[in-house]
C-alpha cells in the first residue's frame, strides 16, 4: 500500500530515479535554466529548494560537506555557497519557477522550463 507516499517514481527503479534527480538538480544549479518534462520538473523542484534552504540555514562548512554529497559536480556546490546564498538572502522560499513550454514532438509529453529566479 502507498500510504503517506508523497512522490511518484515515474516508472524508474529507486537507484535510477535518485541518480536522475541528482543529475537534474545539478544541472539546474549550474545552468540556472533547464528544459525537461513536467513530471521530472515537479520531482526535482523540492530537492533544489531544500538544498538552497539547507545551505542558508547551516554553518558554511557543514553545508559544503552536505551539498557535495548531493550534487554530482563541485562547481554546483560552489555556486550555491558563493552566488545563490547572496542572491536569496532575503527570500525564504520560492527559488525556482516552472514555466510550461509546449509539448515534445515525439510523444507529446508536456515540456517545462525550470529556472532560478
């Protein structure tokens, strides 16, 4: 039974899903704008927001250690700790914007753009 299970698995095994979401979250941080499907965008949004909030609330050395465990590239950690913390110091949440961009040609999947505000 799926009692109190909030997220979907979008037809992937747990290891594949976690790797995909970590990779997508890293890309969102590094490039600040990524196009992906609606389902993936809705799954990665809370992860990125939690990482930015975590970095804001914790001591810098602790935050760097935890972010390096999550992100697949050290440059993403540097960007969060150096640029994004300064940009979002007055904002408590809502660091990302999801924008509908149309439908994919092959399978008509909804395409959304994830961007840092």
